């Protein structure tokens, strides 16, 4: 287990919530000098492979279709080089991971409407037919916690009701690529006056398109990056078990000041599976313990959990950051009478 200082953990926590926080702000929060912050930040960027990006409110985008798709290939599997080339210019596939375990491939996809999505899914199935893929899609509507980094193509899908012009979209693309980019550099790249860039940046936040400037860590200290997919029978009083699960999520990292929390994404979904989670562990024993605890909570509901380990990023980024789950967990009503 890698050792991280308190200063490094504080820096990661602040940047996860606001990646544009200045060195002075970081130093003030961490109660150390600016020089110490700069050195610690340089170490973290190298050790964790930090990418500065955006969390976008996808409800503000023109397309509302969001899906997670897992694929199991037959005896013959495509190479990662082939998959990288295949998905490189795919406008719907936002994040693609090669997996080990129950599935071989994971795709987070966005489409403008159901017709476009089913066309895309059919295309994927037909183009990969020689590998005899078993494809299991589910609709991703809302998350309790977590986010998906988006490719730059998302700017083309922003609703016309938001009224963002070409310059706003240029700024969004730059921030999506590096949300820590200075006002001066954005002005230079776009040809817009610095004062105007600053104003437009604030407007993007106030419009709600940008939920937060954040980070996406690509080399977490926990090497077991696990995707869980669960199905339930949903017997009576399922809401009670859901609330118990929520309490477990909120306390799993109690007593620690983690570099990255155990759970990074938790979401109910609809389709091939009923729930999804992206979690981080140090070893297989931690993985098994977590799954057994989940099964114990839902033993009345005939729960079935399958999982796979992320082996490599084929396209996009891993959605990992230091985010306090208690402060950021969004509860969802499980029936009409329960809130």
C-alpha cells in the first residue's frame, strides 16, 4: 500500500471538488507553504496520472440516452489494438475499457435518442460478429455518486435552450481537456479577450452545464478496479434493504482519510442489470468481502452479482477521484411512498 501524506490527501480532495483551485488556495487549506504544495502536486500528478477535466450535467445536453454496455466474446477475442482503432472515432462510445473476468469489454455510450442508440448497438454487434459477442446493455439514468468523463464531442449535443455560442463551446472543449488551464492560455488559444473568457467561464458554471471542475485519476493506488453488475428479485420491503445498502456505502471508508474512496460510481440502472458500481480495492480478498457483504444485505432478494476487473483503458478516461461520499451521495426514492 502506497503512503501518501496528509498534505497530498488534502490537495487531492480540494482538486476533486474544484480543479481550478489556485496554489495559494491549496496552501491555505493544507496549512503549508506554496512551495510545499507545488512539490506535492508535481508528485501526485506523476504518481497518480492526474487528468484535469470537467463534470458535465448531462441532463443539459441535447441527448438523454445514456447506456452502459458489457460484452463477452467467444473463443476468439479482438486485440486491444483493434479495439482502440475501432472505437477511436466512435461518436457514441465515450469510455471503453478492456476487462478481465465475467466480461471482456465495457462501454459507456451516449446517443441523441433511442433510435440512434439502437442503430449504434446494432452496428457494434454486426461489426464485431466474428468474435461472437454476447452483448448486455443497460440504461444509465442517474447516479448516486460518480461521473463519466466525456469526449469533446459532447459540445455538439448541448441543448439549444442553453444558448451557448461557438466561443463558449471552444472554452468548454479546452476545459474538458485541461480544466486547470489558465485564463491567459484560454484567451490565447481562442482569440478571446481575457476578461471575456473569465465572464464566459462564470456563465458556463451558472448555466449548470459545468457541475464542477474536477480531476480523473488514471493510476490509482488500489490496483483492483472492479465493475459490479447486480440483479435482484425485489421482494417486498426492498426499500429497507436499499437503505441499509446506502448506510453501508456511507460508512465503508469511515475512520480513514483515503486517497480514493472504495466506491467511485454507484447507480441504479435498467435493462440487463438493476444496479452498477465502480469500486477500488487493494486485493482480491477486499473484492470478495465487499461482494459477500452486498449479498448478505439482499439475501431475501435472490441477488446475483457478476463483476470484472478493468485491465486497460481503450478509449476515454477512468472516472476516479477523491470525493467524500457522505457529502456527495444523491438519494433516490425506491417507491412512491418512500423518500
